[in-house]
């Protein structure tokens, strides 16, 4: 009898070890699947992840080829693309109600910023996320256990860092500024203690991050637009002195600039 108990215990231990090994080997696939399954319902856009290499033992790893698509109605193929995102997770928190991410480091993202009417692609995505958050709260009040994102977990992000980013302008901005509207430097971003003071769902954290990024992107674009407008104004003024009929050229450029942050429709 004792022999069979030992054999049974051995099989159980082997099964547990096998399960752990499978989790370690497939953790990247699990993360990729989670991102692509739960991302679109949150943002209402396409979300893709090329791959993930995360150690369940150390909690450190890399996400590769992240892609956040644009909402319907925008012409640029994506809102954010990034080849490398480094993450560090507190592994002790994986089995708790709040997952603690020590750091997310987004390296060299390409941000595509596009105006459409009185809004832009980032604000549209933020609005989509806020609707998801509102849906979560409604579901919670109705005592539904699972939200649209499929997760009851709360999240805390101690450090969210974006460095070496570039902004590409689209829509009326690109029409006006051409190649000068491509590859604009994005100021470094460092957000701290997201979800530390109050319970925060992944959707709420995502909304907060994108909201902050929207402010940095629009602020940068506004500043660059002012500089480009000044440069164009000087160019038009110089052309007016040199060529007859430059007034029409000035009106043409002025008309393009006028619609940049206003009601131009595409």
C-alpha cells in the first residue's frame, strides 16, 4: 500500500513539475494571446504582439513588435508601433488580486498622430477605452464577475517609461508639412505609481497612460506646428517679394495651415 502511495505521490509531483515547465515554456505565447484577445475590446482597434519572452522565475523579459492600430476613419495604418518593450513583473503578485509591474520600458516607439475634424486618433482611442471602463463599472454594479476585458485583476505599474520616440504626422498635418512632419522627436515620458493609490483595472491603466501620451504628443505637435508655420510664413513672405502673384501662393499655404487644428474634414 505504501508503495502505491509513493508511486502516486511521484506521479503527482512529476505532473506539477511538468505543468510548471509548460507554463514557463509557453508564458510568452500566453501573453501574446492575452494581448491580442483582450486588447481590441478595450481600444476598439487592432492590437498585435509579435512575441513575448518572459521568465516566470525572474519576472523580466521582452515584448516584441507591438502594434496598436488606428480607429476607423483614420488613414494612417497604426497609432503606435514599437519593436522592443522591456518589462519587469513582481512574480509574487502573479497569484494575487493585484499584479504589480515594476517597470515597463518602451524603447523607440513610432507614434502616428492624425487630426480628423476636432479630434485625433489618440483621443478617439482614449474615448474608446473610457467607454470600456464605464462598461466595467456598470458590470461591477450588476455583480457580473467578468468584464468585457475578461479580467477581474487589478494592476499597478510602478514605472512606465518611453524613450527615443518619434512622431509621424498624418492627415491635414502631413498634407501641409510634407516630409518635415515625419520623424519628430517625442519627449521622454516617465509615469510613476499607476494604480498604487487606488484599485485600477488594466483598461483604466491603459486609458491613463494613453491620456498622458496624448498630452505629450499634442503638445509636441503644437510646438512643432508653430515653428513650421513661422518657417512657411517667412518662405511665403520671401516669395512674395521675389515673384508677382505670390499672394495667391500665400493664400494657398495659409488655407492649409488654417485647418490644421480646426474643423478640416477628411
